[in-house]
């Protein structure tokens, strides 16, 4: 597969609403495979297709060695709130304090085109919200209470 260059803040694709995937086909499978390779090379927790310059509603998240691939993900429910420090592969050398829902319920298609219904909390909930924000053109710096340069 391929490791893509991660697009950084300032690129138009990061500020656009990503396009819905009409069908899960071989090009989407290849995109998922390449996103996994890119995420592992960058040692990240999650990656959205716009972060590699592709305006598609596709995300991957890997928490506790469990990889989730979601196509056209939607947050159906949010519960509670917590604040934590976040970073982003598209915004190097910066972190910020971001309030997110403590628990979420997310639906999206997997690579086989089957609908997944995921209930998440802690880091998984935070990562899903962060990556889905990317699909809307929202970066963590837009919602951070405070940002820090590292």
C-alpha cells in the first residue's frame, strides 16, 4: 500500500465539508488501506480522508490496538462532557484543551458496506468526534478553549 503525506492546516481540503461516499468499492477499500498505512507511519490515533487530501467521508481510528474504519460516519447520540488535551497530525507542534462529549453513539459503514453501530467513551469517543469534525471542515483549534505550542 502507500503512505500519504498528511495535509497541514492552511490547505483548503481541511476546511471543506467532505463528500459522501456513494458506494463502497475497490477505490474506497484502497483508500482505507492507504489511510491505515499512513496512520501507522505517523503514529497517530485517528485519520480522516481530508487529512490526506481526499474529500471523502471516511475515517479510521485506532485505540487500544482496535482499528475502526468508518465510511459516512454520523454521531447519533452524545452524553456528558469532559475536557482533555488534543493534538492533530494536520496541526504539528500544537495541542489544545477541547471539551467533547464523554460518550457517543456513532453509525457508519465498514469496508464490507455493513452498517456499524458503535457506543464509545473515553479516548475512543474523543477520537471519533475529532475525526468526524474533520469531515465537516472543523479542526480542534476551532473548538479548543486554549491552545499550546510545543
